[in-house]
C-alpha cells in the first residue's frame, strides 16, 4: 500500500514538473543553451553565433535550405529563439524610447500607454507572448521589409511561399485583411515550424492568463494582447 502511495505521489510530482517546464517554455522563462530540446544553429546557416532553436526545427530547416540551394536560393537564419529577457530588452528599449520606432521616441511622441503598446505591437511582441520563445520560429535572411522588395529578397520569399509548407513551415504573419483581421503586421521573414508550434500555441492559450515583469505589461487588457498571439495566417492551419 505504501509503495502505491509513493508511486502515486511521484506521478503527481512528475506531472507538475512537466507542466511547470511547459509553462516556463511558452513564457520564455528558460535558457535555450541548457535546454535538452534545443540545439545551437550552425554558423554556416546563420548571420551570427550563439543562436538556438529546437532540434526538430533545425533538422527541418536544414532539409529546406538544402532543397532551396538546388534552385540557387540561399536561406539563412537571422533570428531564432529569444527568451523572456531577450524580448524584454527589445520591448523596453522601444517602450522607454532608447530604441526609436519609425524615427520616434515613443515615450515622448506617444505618451498614452495603450496607444504606445499598440504601436510597438505592430512588429514586436510583449515578453511572454513571443513565438520566438518557443524555439519553433525563425526569421530568414532579413527583418527589413524593403529587403523583400529587392529582386533577391522577392525570389527568396516566393520560393518560401511556394515550398516552405513541404517542410512544415508557414509564414504566420501574412498580409492583414479579411482572412487575418488582427495581430502583428505582415512579416515576410518570420516562419514557424507548425508541427511543434501549434501544440505550444494551444498550451499557451490554455494556461497563460496574464503578463508581468516588464514595463508596459498592463498597458492593454490581456484579452487585447491575446489577439496578437492568435492572429495568425489561415494558411498555417493547412500545414501538417
């Protein structure tokens, strides 16, 4: 009887640890360099050292990159996993005005907290809400919208648009319109590995109910912030 009780308690403890780890992961409260599910991105396919993504995402990207090279398309990762602290630095720099947005110091030009948050949320996530926390999402080749207006950038984007789904990736932030009414602005560089990301999105949606730990965390109701996390391209639902 005592053995069964110990086994039951151990099972409860193990389940609690798994749940705690999952919550920490979707909120970005972990170090990808020490997490067993993450791997460093090789420098020959990245624009800098020290980036990490999930092992299965890296494998899928390698296959996609190899296929693209056959058609003269070079794909490199320019941004991968960002944990809570990384995202906090980006967010607070824009919030406090040390990093200008469209040439403006938002702490001066947009004093209303809600409006300032919405301005930043056009392209940057609040800490605890970024898909880059999960290790499933990568930025490819450039994060400058004008890059994809060049001949080279346009060819790379068109290749991804036509082929990325075969490797499990989708452009989560497509052009906004009737099919995507809310969320971040279009990001042609941001691609997500759907098989893993859809599970983590479901977990985030079920377990995250508030945000804290950074400047401006309460600028918007959580229900408004949640729309940015869920405002994805409908094409992603077709990727398996």
